[in-house]
């Protein structure tokens, strides 16, 4: 078994701390099914959550309305 390094330990702790909120987010997206390349609800929901967590977002990547890249600087 691999020993977790400090960034991994920090991430594991964060995920455990945010488990309830992340599960709720997952269930919310699951409750709003969308067809491929039309995931407008999911893309907006996820991008809003990421922006609230101080990620920088690039939207409409590759000419797709629902594509985005989220970046985080430490």
C-alpha cells in the first residue's frame, strides 16, 4: 500500500470534509440528465462551484459551449 504524501493527505482530508456537499452536487447533476454536448445544467453547476472555490475558469473550449477548464494556483 502506498503512503500518502502531504498534498495527497490534504486532498483526502478536504474530500472527507466536503463529502456531503460533493455527494449532493453529484445527485443534483444526476437528477438533471442531459444529452452529449448539451450538458448546460451540469456545466453551469460545476463551473459555479469551482468559481466559488477560487478556481479560474476558461469557458467554451474548442468551440463547445459546455466545455471548460478549471485552474487553481496555490
